[in-house]
C-alpha cells in the first residue's frame, strides 16, 4: 500500500502539471515540453479572452489583440521553462519541417535554432542537411573512438611523448607535401602523430645535422 495525494484536475490542468514535473533534468527536452504546452494554447487564449471581457475591453470580440497573443506565448514559455522565442521557433518547425527533422529536434540531435533555420528550405534540402550532419558527427565519433582505443592499449608509463618544434613539423610537411589529418573534439593542445610521421621527422633532422 502506498500513501498518495489525489487531485481533481481538468485535462488542461493535468497537462500543465505533467509539463511542470518533467523539466529538462527529468527527461523531457525543451522541444517536447514546448510541443506539449502548445496543446494548451487555445486554453490560454480562452483565459485571455475572459480577462479581456472582464476588463471591459472589446466586449464580444472573438479574437485576441496582438499584445494578448504575445502574453499567451509567454504563458506557454513560462510553463515549458523556455524563452518566448523558442516557442515561436518550435511552432514554425512543427508547421514546416519534414518528419525526420522534427524528430531530430525532439531528441535534441538538432538544436531548435538550427531546425528553425533549416525548415525554411525545401524538404529535400532539409533531409540533405540532416544527412550531412550525421555523416560529419559519425566521422568525428569514429576518430575519437580510434584515439581512445589506442590510448587505452598504451599505459601512461610506456607512451612515447615528444615535444616537437612547430618549425620542424612545418618543414617536414613542406618536404613530404601533405599528410592526412583527422580532427578530434577534445580538450587541450595536443597532436597525435603516427610512428611513420615521427620517423620521417627524425630522419630529416638527422640529414640536416649530417
């Protein structure tokens, strides 16, 4: 048996409570909270109309003023814990983005800002942006995994660490023409080099000394 509190809530109040209790740290992304809160847009508009009529302004009007529409958006933003600008962007994404882009935004694979920018383009271009972004991230992930796997196989005491002058490295690159470079998103100012490249540098320095 579990003791609990039971509340009598309308569907709208129940949805508000659901959104409030599922902030970003508890699993719902900003996009999802906004999307859920937008289901209450009509509810907030009706409350604004009631307040408008109660205040004696525009009695009998069926539409909200521009200021009241902004206030409705602010209520949605307040409930979702986001900015009013993101509410506008999510509405735009839901109206114009292709299905894969909408889902990517829900899962935070793509930021709301980027999805809002891409959804202005034709559907084929939206999907192309998404495809290229996934390829780029896949390459970076693979590079990070390769470096991490290599470092895991080498103990700190046996790793070959050298300090190389940038001028020596530039001179070597000028001699051999070009090398393949993989960029890894990691902290610090460290370069990983293959044994072959270091051997080439050693041989070049030896030739210059000789």
